C-alpha cells in the first residue's frame, strides 16, 4: 500500500510541477509582453465576431476621390472651400463640427484664410485638429490659441497612438498637454468636460462601430455644392477630413483587416467612444493573473484524477467556454485578456499529456516488474496487452487448473530454528515457483509455507491441466529432492515431504481490492476443492493428488495415471474421484 501511495504522490508531484512550470513561463511572458501581438489580434477577432453596429450620432464629410473628380482641384484646397463647408454644416444644424484638417500655417490667400476664420467664428461647437503642440500644450491654429478663444473654437490633438505594425486601437485623453481631438469633440457634444479618469488610464480602447465604411459618409464636394439634404447633417457630430488614399491619411485598425480606415472615420469612432463614456475597458490585471494560474493548473490537476481522454476533453471545453465568455464579456464592455490564459492552458495540457505518457511508461515498467514475478516473463506482454497496460484485469470466467501446495513437517522444524525459517522457506519457494512459472502458470498467492497457483489464467491455455501436472511432477520429483539435499548439506534435517492438490474447471479470475491495493486472484468452487484435495495428501503415500475433472481435462493423459479412491470433500455432497501419478517427471514444457 505504501508503494501505491508513493507512486500516486510521485505522479501528483510530476503533474503539479509541470503545471507550475508552465504557469510560471506564461506569467513571465505576460510580464514581458511576449505575446502582445497575439493578444491584440484576439481583441480584433472579437470585433469581427460582434459585427457592425450603428452610429447615428455621427457622419463623415469625406474628402474622397469623388470630391477630387467633382472639384478638379489639387490638394490642399483653397480655404474658401472649407469656409463654405463650415457655413453649410452650421446652417444645416450640425451639433458639432470636428474638422480633421490642420490650419496651423497661413495660406497664400489671406482673404480665404480670413473667410475661414469668420465662418468658424459664426458657427458653434467647432473643434479644429492639430498635431503640432508647444511645450505648454499651445497650438498655432489660426495664429494661436488666443484667436481660437476669441472666435469660440476648440483645438484638439489628432494624434492617436499606434500599436506594433502601425495599427490604431486606442484613444488617449490628451497628447502633449492638449486634450485629444476626439475627447474635445465629445465634450462639445455633451456640453460638459470628460473626466480624465473616465478612460481608466492614459488611453483606452476605441469601440469601433465596424470596418471601414460603417459610419455614414457624404462627399465634401456634395456639401460644398449644396447637394446634401440638411436632414442628414442636422444634430449630428460631423467629422470633416481626408478619406482618399492619395492623401495618405489611412491606417490599419482593429476592424479594418487587410483594408485601411481613413483618419476621419477613425476619429469619428473615437468620438463615439468618448461620447458614450469609453464603454470598452480592460479587465483588472489581477483577474488576468488569476486566469493564467487557473488555466495553467487545470490540466495537471485534471490529469491527476482523470484519464488522458477526459483530461483533453476538459481542456478543450475549458478553452471553448473561455472564448465564449470572453466574447460575451466584450459585448458588455469588458476586454478580457485571452492569449495568455489560453497559452497557459495549451502549454499545460501539452505538458500534462507528456507527463501522462511518461508516468504511464514508468507505471508500465513497474507493473511489468511486479506482475512479472507472478506470471512467466514470456507472457507478461500478452497479459499487459490484454489489460490495456493496466493491472486492472476485469473479472473473467475461464477453464483452468488450480494448484495448492504445502510443505509437510515445516511447523515442527521451525519451532527450534526461528533464525533459519525465512531462508528455508525462500529456498523452498524459489524452486517450486520456478517449476510453476516454467510451465506457464501464474502464482496467485503465498500461504506461509506453500502457495496457490493457476494454469490457464490470466491467459487461456487449452492444455492447462497438462501444464499443471507437469509442474507438479517437477516439484515432486526434482525440486523437492534438490531442496532436501540442500537442507542435508547444511545439517538442517533429513528433509520434508510435499503436498500438491490439483483441480480443474470454471473459475472466476481477475483483480480484487481497492484503489490503494489490488491483487490478482481466482475464485470459485474449483479453488475450494483444489485446497481440500491438497489437504488429502496428509497421511497418505501420495504427495500429488488430482481430481477426476483434472484427469478429464488432460489433453495428453500420461500412462502412469493411477486411481486412488473416491473421497469426501467438505462442501460437496457427492464424493469425487481422486487420482495420482507414479513414475519419473516428464520434461518441462518450453511454451508459456
């Protein structure tokens, strides 16, 4: 039992060590952002699964290819064009005009510049973009912030941070001391400031409404020339900016895939995000660490109790369930870290599978070593294959021959030689069990100075009775004389007699016991009768007795079989025929 418990503890220690090692590795990877690109890709995938959603509060006035075709004018456009667009948007009742074009330097047309300034001054809730900010967060739009303050316009920094690969996914509260363009536009629409801590950090996820083109857009030229129904602009946040790829203000985003999204539409998505209180938030780091630990330890803990198949199934279900949970949480505004917990689960599962096969190999070797002491070596592989590599042999009904043996006179011998008792028994059993194993028998149990063996189990043997009889002859005619000679040489007496009983018939064979201790055994009336027959050898000249059922089961009955008598056996109503053999022992069979 101690060996079994020790093996279980070792198995548990191996699985636990693997889980801890994999968890530790992933925690280090998390701390060093080793898998950040994969994690970001996982966030992008959640946008794809969610699909497109509407943004009725916003519209983009796009400086697109149509605009260039309609106006037949090179970029940059005269500022008088922008002045007319601002006036048109104001007259249409735009809620906020967010102009994503920089006016930090005067143009060559001072009259057009002044016209734009006047248009902005007469409009309300105008936010002007810039990426040029001084050390105090000041801008040079229209000559400086004093002018902006005088005409009632607001500046906003249009820079958005990009992740690796130039992908834009986040919006900051401010950049270089100037509030972000999207935040400024949202504040104008809300009529109140947005608190910096509303983002939950220096920046937060842009809650993109969908891929490029999701937010409604109208051409700049159509607005300029009055071809847009004012109802499409009224009470909406209007973002004016370049869309045409030739203007090079297009970028990769979380939802653009292989396409690019225009800077104006990105700003529109960022404005929607700020307008709605930055609905996407990363979950706390403590939760991420807990998930990494949970998924890193789940496979080894399962491996300690479940089979490989069910352990793998549990890992697959855990991964699938977690992905579903992550998507549900995302659609409710919570961005769970996915890549690192799943990496911990995957690595730990692979490690647990490797551990399972390693432990199984050790277990198989241990089982082979243990079981090989009771079954002939040449049949161990067959037994393990039949048992699926496990000692948990299921109960089977087999036709077999059961043998019981006992050494006569050992009790009186051991009364005066306690120090020699174990050595003598071991020497006796060594020779006798060798004869059993040599004939393909299985040692079932030792009974002090004797043992029980079975022929025909756990592997079927059509000639089980012949094998049992051959082993009995060898024990009686060769091993016993050799053992007695060994005793005589050491002055331990004149020797002993032997009692052997054989009986054949249907037995139940298999493992019995508990999780802590299993033993292979045989059961049934055949076993009980074999034990009684061995007892009948006491007080008779016969050291070997076999029942009539054993005689009938012999494939090659020997010529020296002799009938002894009919005997009463306790537990049996009818007498049974008893037989024995005379003459020399035949050669041991070579097959197991």
